[in-house]
RNA sequence: AGAUGCGUAGCAUAAAUGGUAAUGCACCGGAUUUUGGUUCCGGGGAAAACAGUUCGAUACUGUUCGCAUCUUCCA
C-alpha cells in the first residue's frame, strides 16, 4: 500500500501521476543482473530502488537474469547473485526468470519485424558497419543490404539460426534511421552469430540477441510496468519504445535514475576482477571489496545498506556519496544490535600491586546499554591486566582523560585505579604499568567518592584469549580512482588497506563465538567474526570504527 | 563539434499556485554519560552566470558556462 510520506522521488511522482489517470495500474518492476560477476554497492541501489518502489505501491518485483551473452556468463554467478539479494532482504518469490528463456519468443519477434520490413540481415564486417554509422555530428550511410527483400531476410535469418554462417559474418539489424542524431537509432544490431555454449540453453542457439532486442522485450513478456534503470540507458529509451511500438507488445516504461557512486569504492566488474586476479585482495568477498559479499564479510548489516540507499535517495544527478554516510548507517544499526565486549588491540600489561595474586573478582557487565533485553555477563578481574598501549602516557597533556603517572582512571566494569609507577625497556618502550586499586570503588557498588574522568577497557591477562584482528582502510587512496583520464586506477590502490594485528586479547566470553557474529569492542569499534574464524584461531574483522570526539593536539 | 540529460551548503536529497529554502551525513560548540560511543540542545554554511517576463524568479523563457552520456557483434 502506498504509505504517505512527505516527499516523493521523481519516479514515485511519475507513478502517482499514472495512478491518478489509471487507478488499476499495477506497479511491477524487475532487477535484471547479468550473471557475469558479483553484485556490488551499485547493484544494492538498483535492487533497493526496484524492490522498494514496487513494495510501496503494493506491486511485485521479478528477478531476471539478463543472460544474452554466452561468452561471459556462467551459472556460478547466478547462485551468488541470488544469495546476495536474499541476504539484502528481498524476495522475488517464484518470479525468477532468464532472458534466455525467451530466446524462442525473441526469435519470433525478430521474424515479425523482418516481415514488416523493419529489420534486415547485414553481411558487412564489423568495421564496415561501424564506419557506416558515422559519428554524432555526421549522419551515417545506408548500405546495399538495407533494402533486401523480406523473403531474402527471412531466409538468411533462418540460416543464421541454423548455423550455416560463421561468427561475425552476418548480423540482423533493425531498420530505424541511419541519420538519427541518436547513434543507437542508426540501425542497431539485434542479433549476432556466436557459436558458443550457453550456460542454460547449451548449444541450442548460435545466434544471440543484443541487449536492446532482449531487455525491453523481456520486460514486455513479464508485464513489467516500470523498467527502472541507470542514466546510461537514457539514449536507449527511444529504441526501447520503438521496438515495443513496432512489435505491438506490452508497453513497459523505462525510467532512468542516476546510479550510486560511493567515494573510495569502484563498481566496474572488470576492474574489480583485476584486483582479484592480481591477488591484491583475497577474493570477491575480501572485506575490503565493495561487493555485497565483501561488505557482508566485513560486517555491514543488510539493514544498514537498505537505510543507506533510502537516505541517499533517487534522482537524476550524477553523484558521489561520501563514505561517512554509509558508515554512519552501519554504526547506527550496530549500535542497536551488538553486544559490547572488551578487547585490547595493542596490549600493555598493568599490575595492580595491592591486589592479591590469587584473587579473581567476578564483574558484572551489561551487554548492551541500548537494549536491556540483551542481559549481562560475568567477566574476570585479576591482579594482572592488559590495557590499550595508547591509553597510557608518561607525560600526558591536561585533556588526556586516561592513564598517566599519579592519575586515576576507571576500568570499565571494574575498579578505579591509580598509576604509581611504570617500567621501560632499553628502547624506552613501556613494558609494564603499576597501579593500585581502590577496593571500595567496585563498579556498581562504588562508595569511594573518588572521581575518575576517564574510563578504560581492559582484559584480565590470565583469562584473556589471544586472537587476530584485521583492520581495514579504504581500498583506494582517492575518492574516485577511476575518474582520472591520465592515471590508471591501480595507481591509487591503497597498499595499507589491510592491517593485521596477530595478537590481540579478547575477554574469555568470546571463546566459542561463531563466524558472522557482530560485536562492539568497546572504545575500539564494531567487529565481526570472520568466516574463517574458529575457536582455535579467532579472527575478527573491523567493520567500522567508533566515532570519537577526542582530537589530540598535534 | 551533434544530440540528450543534469547543475540547490562539503556530500546527498527535499519543499514551496513564483513570495529569500528544509532534512540526513560531515563540520563547530554545549549538556549528559562507568564507551572521548549513544542521546539531547545549539551553530555556521547553498540556488553556476547573465538577460528577460514579473510587484517579486532557485522554480517560467532565452543565452552562456560546467558536468555526464552516446560513435562495443557488452549489458
């Protein structure tokens, strides 16, 4: 049902205008991926726009694989694409289609056009065809094949289908207008010969329809009322409409919107593939990749991706969205849903000199202050702890609310401690910090009256589990690595995009944590248990850091 | 150069029969806080340019400028 929102995007305005004239109109959209690669952040937008628009008006969305080019497509991709869309939270139910299912119908459509004198077989070489098309400024020229008889065209086209001609020797073209200022109307190719094995139709066909003679027709066959696509197809629309008119089929309507670009991310399948093939990333699901599988492995929640698309909106302007917005959506979601735990990424030992050696306190820790229903857990506190190395300074400035000689600090869910001394090695590196604790300052039952501005996270040295953490930075050092005419995008590859911390310490409650689990490492950021993690070797991926208002002076 | 589309704060998206513009993120400040998180309060900052119509234009018209796309037997 159409929910009442304050503002409509331009597509919704078109739909509501149509609905006003024709109240019975069904809103039916489709998501049409080509199964030749993995879905990425750009597809997320397309998926959201198509599914959400239909949902808003009580309509349906089909999943249709646009598999008209056997050279690059494969079933392997089909399964991954389906998995990604489902994970994102969208359901196409039983409406799963393939353009290749329509090859028979498409062939008949082509014959119909030939019969109407609106399509012809061209024997020219690709070079000649390109040359005859002219350029945007100058009209193209009509060649000798353009006026073949309907009978000859029908015969030739059938023989193309029957495999009588080699690849590239002939094509079927629509007879539109060789002088059109729109290059796509200069007798566009409808069919080409490719003696290739198709992932679904096998060797049944050796002629395959081009995008322009498959997409719109598939839309019509499925009764798609709104074919929502990206701006680059704008020039195809006159052709899209031309085929519908001449074929006299269901008048699907194409509406173009601007694709989404996100700073520091790239969405070219070819370029993404190069990163994988060159071994710069570990695979399509490397957490640094802008693929859905990569973002999932990194710990981005599907809900955050959907919110992100909603906040970005839909328009026709070229755009590059700042990555802060995406990360903000991720934090917002994770803040509500994740358990807080303590993990020390860069440990330095703290010894509490007035705490008995064999004593262990059981401290109560709230799992999520945002959600009481998530309960609490017990964590051990003992004489030797680890804290974050950067939480101690030998000679701290005033605004440093952490530990320093003589200073008090609250250990989260623990006691207030006072730094009495510290030990350095020959290189001047601090190896141990000595403190005393205030026994009456225990968290939750503090009667000490002592004030401590800073709060630190910690783990008990004798109980903590050693684990690995992987921190990620932007994959590229430039916001738009592919937008430089004079430079290759690989020049901007960030060789420091992955930072592995082989020996962090996490609290013992994480011992059996399973892959995919999302957590907040207090004061350190949101982390996700990697898909390759095991109890023997825990691996955590940093999803996103926490915001911080602490700005140390330079 | 030809055609088409687009140009609202740093980014993105809105609203307004034509009546000096709002929201989110970012940024700055403050309050709260046993996460320098969260939450709350406040702040600065925008109509590409010019001309025309008009009492009044960011919205209409025109010109200019800028950006994008199109000349794959890819989609």
